[in-house]
């Protein structure tokens, strides 16, 4: 199983455990062809199509002991279609009272719908200008992870972080929670003294004595980009507009690892136009952060597992930074269009990496991505509807249909377009696409029109060569999918073959291998590997002691698959600490394949589950209950 299957099956798992799994609607590959009609976002119950929500003023207090956020959210609205009610999404929120234009109002809460939460309905008039909701978060707010001091890096203070994408913002803010609905926001956040609060907005760089922090996000954003982190957090600048945040005990390492983030921003700007969000900072969160990275505007949230010490995993930052154009600036209209966010971002991420690290290096990333795509398609089935770029997630949890398809099939499609029309021409097109649609919503159909009119100029030879419809509205990997030949990996293959034919690992030519070469070396090990092989590899390369989380994780899954016991203590230490599901799930999945392994998995999960984010906990619990 590869990373996105893991990311998203993990997310899907939660909903089953919360009693809100998918309702069995599986679209088939012969669904109707696309039309130009704007498709409705089926994952929000808000009526923001008739009411403009222009600004959110948030006024909240974070209680780290009670693990609760309480306060009020004021929405400034324009009721241009004279709707009788404002409908907002909420999930598990306790609504204490509601004011309409600062007068107490009635309200109703609809029943909780699996996956979606409830509709908060507030009567308004055509002239209503503001609606204020007084609320508290619930005990199982899905966006929130509350950490005890013990679960942080420095182990001194508690920590809180949010993860709002795709539809979790509604579990900490009453909002119109659809990617097509944008608004500006301001916030006043009170936190316990000694802690710093940060948001996806203008941010403080130092703590103050009052514990009150104010924020402003002047560019309109959708709710899935709302973010908050609270903890003992230090700041270090990289240059005038970039910097890093982390717990004090990690800040120096983080500053080194991300020391070239400023260059990444200028590289991205040279490709597709100005960075429009003011500052670009990165916060490295405690190890329980359940995903790799999240593109919260102005402040990327990031796992500490990319801090490898040698900058070899910073393409994750290139990815989250690239979202400042693809996703945050031009945003997928619904979660069915998520390839417009993630596929474009993977493509853009690799263009940044190519500029900074060169083509042979970046070709390794393309090849690893192609391998992920192949596995994904094999897993889902070559004809599966879920392998179209345009997804159909109606009546399903939005994260459920997501996988390497939007990421890698999306990126490879764009690479094919680039190769077919030429890089210069494609870059001009993308420049205009990002800048002409800045702060707007995009759906697949509109993008296809752009592609045909502005880039391909309805040229039938180009259209035939690319065959966009097969990619976007068809399954599997189309035969014209580009795949770079890869010299560096070819050398790795030949060293691996030498080893498998009996050569001592000490004689292998692994000089100057980067993380990605080691990943390729281990990924392609055959099933026939024995404990003797693993012992020899460990003796030569000390994989069990690896501090690079990507390599360590792959090694541990091999260790489980081939019962290499000497790796177990280090593996246990790893999974007791790291909460990133992409790493946890392969290990737990490998373990549950044998009865003894399953026992070990149950023992470890029992001991360490509280170190994992609720969503990671649930997906592992589901795996163990099978
Ligand atoms: N925006 C995504 C994370 C996401 C997507 C969360 C959909 C929830 C629903 C983020 O940009 C991302 O793709 N993160 C990847 C890392 C990246 C380098 C591919 C991850 O966390 O693994
Ligand atoms: Zn992404």
C-alpha cells in the first residue's frame, strides 16, 4: 500500500468507527460524461450559494486543560438572494446562543448526517449584515489534536494543533465548509500564559504576557485552510519574508533543514508569478502530527519526520509552498476536483525541485511517484471509477476516494501536456491560469475549457496526442503516460542485483546515494528476502539505527515481512513516537499478517495509541479489529 492509500484509508477508517462510514454508493466507470453545468458541492450543507459570507471575526479562548475551544464566530454576510435562513456546517459543536445583527435570535440544529455533521439554521432577513454564534467545541472534535507535555518534543508544555482539510473545520468553527466558499478572517485567540498561538494568517513571532494574540487574513480563503497551533513555540527567521517555528528544543535543527525555503519561494515565483500571501513560514509540529504537511496559508504545518538532518526530504515543503498557487490561490470547487489542487501541486513541486536540485535528482521523484501510481491503480483495479481524475464522491466521505490518483495521475497528466506542447508554452499557460484565476474557484470542466482554448487552441493533433478526456474522465494509466528513464535508479538496480546474487553489501557502490536512492534500493527488494539478507544489509548500512524516517519506515516493514527480530526494539521506539499515518499503517499492516505479529501490534497499539491523532488511532483500531 502506498502513501496516499494510507492517508485516505486512514481518514476513511475514522468515519466507520464514528458510525458514519460510507453508505455503499460506489459509482461505476460508465457514469455520464461531464457537462458544463456547475456541480454542487455535496459535502457542505451551507447555503453560501445564495448568501455571500464575506468575513469571519473569530473570538475564542483555548482551554488546554479542558481540551476545549470556546467563544464566538461572527459572520459578515450579504443576503443578496433574500434567503430566509443562513445555513452553516457544524460537527459536534455545542451552540450556546446566536445573535443576528447583535440581537438574540432563534436557531435550529438539524440531525447529524454521517460524514457531514449537522446544519445550523439561523433565520435572517434580506438586510441582515451579521450573525454571531456563541459555541464550544465537542469532546471528539475531529480537527483537533490536544497533546500532553509528554507527547511533545520538549515535554514541558501542552500543545494543540488543527487539521481542517477536507471537512473538519466545522468541528471547531461554525462555518460554510466548502472549498468553493471564500472569506477573509480576523481572530482574537486567548491561550494560557507561556504559550504562543499561530494561525493561517499574519502571525506573532514572540510570546506576550497577556496570552492574547490577534490575527488577520486579508486574502479570502476557504474554511479548509483555517488553522491554529498553540504551544511552547519559538521562531527563527530565514530571510525577510520566510522563517520557521518549532518547539525551542528543535528550532536550530529545523532552521538548518529549511534554510533554503526562501530560495524555494523565489524559485516558485520565477515559475508562476508573485507569491501573494505576504510571509511564508513553516511550523514543525510535535511527532503526533498525522500527515506530512498541510498548506495552511502563510504558515505550512509540517511533520517533524522530514527533519532528516541533510535536507533530503524538503520536497515536502516545496509541495506545501506550491499550494500557495495551486489550491490556495486557484482552489478546487468541490472535492471531486481535488486533482486540480494536488496534481497541479505535485507537478509544481517537482518543477521547483528540478530548478533547485537538477533534473536527474527530480527524475527520481517522478519515478517513485510513477511506482506509487502503478500500485494505486493495481490496488483499485485498472477500470475503477476511483481512478478517474474527476472523482465522484457524492454520498461518500470526501477523503475516501482520494489516493495517488489525484496526486500522481494528475501530475503525470500535466507532465504529458508539458512534453507535448513544450515547456515554455506550458509555463506561459500556467502563469496565466494561476494569475487570471487568483482567489477563485476552479472545477475540472472549466479547466478543460481553458486547456482546449488557451493552450491547445483546439488543435486536433495536440488533442489526439494528449487525449485529455481519457486522463480526466477515464480509468487507469493511459498508454501515453510519460515515464522518465532513470540513470541513477538504474545504477541502484544493478547494485541491488549484485547483492541479491551473493555479493557482500560492503562491496556495493552506494557512494553519494541520497534518501531516494536508498528508498528505491529497499522498495524493490524481492519477497524472497531472508533474515540472512537483512542481517547482512543491517551490518553494512545500519538500517535499524536509521534516523531518516522514510528509510527507517521502509526498513521496518521489511523487517516485519521477513521476521528480522533485531529491528523490533527500534521499530517499537519509532511507532511509540511517530504519529504520521503514512509511516504507522505500513508497519501495523505488515504486523497483522501473522498471528504473532497481530499480538505484537495489539500490544504496541494499546501502549502507544494515545500518542496518535484521533484519526490515526481510529484507522489502526479498524485494522486490528479485522
Ligand atoms: N493538502 C494535503 C493534505 C490533505 C489532502 C489533507 C486532503 C486532507 C485531505 C497536503 O498538501 C499533502 O498533500 N500532504 C502530503 C505530503 C505531500 C508531500 C504529498 C502528506 O501529508 O502526505
Ligand atoms: Zn498537497
